[in-house]
C-alpha cells in the first residue's frame, strides 16, 4: 500500500453555484436561439406544397427585374445566415449570455466538425471541384430531361426564367448568398444535427431530399432531381472536406448556372467554366491528386490534437491510480465508464460527452483547446466537472470497499 504520507492532499475547488434566475435565463436564451435557427426551416417547409404544385402543373416562375432579385438576395441572407447564426451564438455561449453547458458543447462540437481543412486549402479545393460538379449535374440533368421527354412529362420552359434579367453583380450576390446560406442550413446545421441522432448516411439522404424538394418550384421535375443529386454529393463531401470547399464550390457553380440562363451573361459563364477547368487540372497536377484521394478514400485531417491527460490529486482515488483495470471494473459495477483519455475520471451516462468516451473534464479541455486553463468560461466548467468526477470516484471507492482492493505497490 502507498504510505499515508505520500497521498496528495485534495485541492480546494471554489465553484460558484448558479442561481435559479441564471438557469431560467439560460433556458430562455437557448429557446430563443433554437427559434431563430428554426425560422428558415419552418418557412421552407411551408413552401413545399407550392413547390410541388408548381412542378406538377408546369407553372414556371415569372422573370423578375434585376432590382427585385437583389432585394430578394438580401432578405434571403437575413433569413438563412443572420438569424440562424445568431441562434447558434446564443446557444453555444460565445456571447456574454448564459447558455446551458450540455447544449452549448454539442453545438460547439458540431461547428468544429465543419472545419476539416485549412481555409486557404478549402477555397482552392472548392474551385477545383466545381468543374467536376458541373459535369455530373449536367449529365444527370440530360438523363432526366431525356426520360421526362420520353414519358411526356413537363419540360423546362427555356423562354421563361426568373433569373433572365439578372445582371452580373446580382448573379454574384445571389450565388454568394445561396452558397453560404444553403450550405450553412443543409450540410451544416441540418446534416450535422441529424447525423448525431440517426447516423450520417440517413442524415445525408434526408437533407438531400429536402434540398431537392425545395427546388421544385421551377415548373418541372428536373430541377428537384438535379438539386437532390447536388445535395447528395455535397452531403458526402461535407464529412470529408468540411464546409469551406462546399460554400466556394456552390457559389461558383451558381454563378455559372445562373449566368448561362441570363441575358448577356452567357459568354462570361462559359469563360469562367473554362478557366475553372484549367485551374482544376493544374491544381490536381501540382497537388498530385491529394484532393481527389481525400474525396475517394475519405481521408480526414484531425481537427485538433487530443486533450492532455488529467492529473488525479484526490486522496480517495489515489489508491486506484496504479490500476486502471481495477478502477474501470469498480466504475462499471457502479454504472459508469472509464475515460479513454485520462484513464482516471468516470464517463457519466447521459452526459454530453458519453458518446466520445471522454469524461466531462477531458471533453471540456478538448473543446477549449490551448486556452483550456486561461479561458475563465472553460476554466470554471472544468473545475465544476472535476469536482463532480472526484465526488463520483469517492462514492465508487466507498461502495467498492474491500471488493476491489488496490494492488500492492
């Protein structure tokens, strides 16, 4: 046994207890954040009957003046970017307002999953994959067009396009808003949230189906099928490249696609597509196909180094420090798991960190990164989590009694 004099003293942890008013405020703010995030999805779902009716009846939208298209792009930016972005900030606790720690950490983990490669590399990758995306979408469109024509279905009305009056600045504004907003909503929040509940494959298909249905308002069934194919490919790439390449690729694709259907912007569209094709070939040669290897094999760069191991200063668990197996068995019998990172603290059932196999202390340290000890917000949460873990370990050791004696040192 370890001599009594060598057992470290327990640290005194001063933790500020939250009042009932704080918890009520956190609940209200989190609810407000969820409502802000839900607004674009609710508005989109409400338009589904109109979208499907337009596709079934062949009623194509009327061409809009250039000014109305620009105003529409600005309003879309507010609904798809500003409102859900503010909602995420409120829930994640990045602003100076209270936020429920469990929900905040889940949102922060989801946001971290969007960033898989450096921003600069992501921009170049987005430009490089656009020609291939355009080729695949065009081939799908041609196949669907052929089947639709053979079946006597409604074909797109080439003489009536809602973007045909758009000037080049308006086309670019629409493309940027669509690239940012739609990737943020569908491949970011929707797919990221659903993947934690139903798994990634189901989440990819679900967001692609919704994305396709919401593009059915162009008076034919070709548009939703093409858009659904687009969403399916982009959903797969989101888990391998993150959101930055998808935002860039989506925006550039929309610039080309909208310009082709506009009055006087077709030469620019084909010139841009030609330059992107040359760039894609050059980028592939210079990087030796690294981007396509990542896409095909699913290679992912680690988003962050694993957290540092956590020390165990508590005297009640010092006797277990040399025997993780004995400690793991004691925790298992008590209904807990053993943290796979520090091999010291318990993984609490139902906690936000349970799926990762980390205790809450290691989970907070991983989310905080290098600023774990210097950031007051995280330092306080780590201190509270450490106190709770040590309390659980003390209870487990007391319960174990002589059943799980520590091995002789």
